[in-house]
C-alpha cells in the first residue's frame, strides 16, 4: 500500500480506504500476509450459475432438492393457517414469532440438549446465518467454514465482505486441529453443520462434539453458528456445540423435510445474538408471515413428517449407491442426508462425461476451497434401478476405458 501511495502520489490512508472499499464490495478478497487478489467472479454471482441449465433428457442429480414424494401435502396446513387468520388477522404490532411456534421450537431444542433461549424466525437457514453474521462481524473479518461445504454459504461470506477460512471435514464433522488453527489465526466466527452436512453427509459425533468444545473453551469470543438443516430427515441424534462460546446460534430450517418453498427457519442462541437478529429484522422485513408460521405449527402438531421414514428412505438410497460404487472400485461418502460425495481425480472431466451419459451431477468446485476434487450426487427421488445405472455411469466417467489398466 505504501508503494502504491508513492506511485499515485496520494496519502497511504487513501490507498487503504480504496482497498477496503473494493473488499467490502466483493471485488477483491484478502488473505492476510498472502496479499489480495481480484475475485474470479462478482460476489453476488452464485456458484451454480456457472453450470447452466440441465439439458432436456438428462437426469438431474445435481440440484440438491428433497424428494417431492417424501414432502407432506400442504393443503390442510395452509387451510388451517388461513382459518386462524380469518378469526384473528395478524396486524402491525403483533409479536414477530407466533406463541405456539415459539413454544414448540423451544421444546424441540431443549429435547435435543440445546440450552434454553429466545427464538427468532427467519426466511430459511441462509437468511438466519446472514443475520447472525451481520449481528457480530464487520467486513474483513474471517469466518471458519467446512471444506467441502455448503456452496451457498461459501457465496454468502464474500458477499458480506467477510473472508472464508477453510476447515477440513471428515464423517464426524470439522477437524478440531484445523478449527483450532483457524481461530488462533484470527477467525472470528465458526459455522458447523450438525447433521446431513452438504455435500459429504457428515454428522457431528459425540466424541467430535467434545473435542470441538474443548477447542472453543479457549476461544469464548468466537461466534458459533450451527446449521441443523437435517432436522426431521436424519434419525441420528444431535450433539450440539451450543453454549460453547459466549455468542452462538443454532438454526433449523423446514426446507428439506417440509418443502423449500415454506421459506422458514427457527433459530435460538444467546440473548444478545437473538435480540440483535430480531431487532434488525424489525427494521427490514418486520417478520416472517404468520400464515407460514401457523402452517408449520400445523405440520409439527399433526406429525406430518415421520423422521424415521424419511431418513430410512434416503438412507437406503445412499447406501445402495455407495455400495454399488464400492463394488465398482469407487470410494464415496454419505453418512446422512440426501447427498453422496465422490472424490474424483478430475471433476471437470467426470462431470462432462456423466452429462454426455445422461446424468447431471454437481461439480465439486461448487463446494470446495482447498479440499481435493469431487462430485456431488443427490440421491433424493432416485429409484433402485436408476442407482445401479448411475453407479455404472460414474465408474465409467471416473475411470474411462482409455485410462484403465489391465493386468
């Protein structure tokens, strides 16, 4: 910066301000002593936009959507919400969170060992995460994230002027040594997926939860955000980190179990965090529609989704694909949720060959920072015979005939 100031004949503070503006607007990204670089694309451009539409006749296993057949019908829930609204319309000045939704959300959190606290309602998990980050962080701050991890989160962080720091993840969650390194190097926040980690299917195990708590005990000032989007589609227990730091939030979205278009998530956390989220929300959208809140209450109260049934359906499909790939010499990961992560030596080539064979998979670049290449397959909605055909196609795409070795 000093050299540039001399070259331009301006004050060094002017150069520093220009760099800060470029970083805040997502034009450049900074990496401490490793310097700054121009981002390869605007911060507001989502990663999946680079892939383009799925061609006609190609089976889409890249989108990450739940199986529509496993989603509950919304007619009765919406009708019940409309009837409630007819009796008592929600007007300006009403509480942002419905009384019954807050009661049921708190009860579910407490049943899973999450510390008791206030509840906020947002328009989905990513909206919640954005609001929590905005409640505590400033542009330029570093956020430790899973790698590979949720592509939308990896897009959001630079869009907020923040800097993502890679933390490797195995089947039990983020690696404690890498979390420790990230926070010691200055990461001010950590985002962890508790279950059905996207894209690997990792689940935070009891042992890993204890190890991460031990790491965070020495860094109480780190903002902790837990994403439990797998709630109600995973039958493995939650082992939360909630309360391990002074400021924390745990988010649950209804998207995967009840339908993405409900656009509703509940979050709880420490008093300061929840109060800041709700306060800032009042200055913007105000609240999430009580029609949607009441519809979700109806779905919860009537048991519209049986987590064991949904988790079992996704589990059988995941296991079938993973086993079929193993029989063909291909290693894959998928402990929970609706995705299977397949490490490949050349994800661009594998993705192109699979598309030619009639399968659209998600290239690993949408989820990676520094982790090795891979592809993600969403197994939701696939029939048994499709899984076997997909396994054959993946084996051929990962190890094409011209590259095979014969003894």
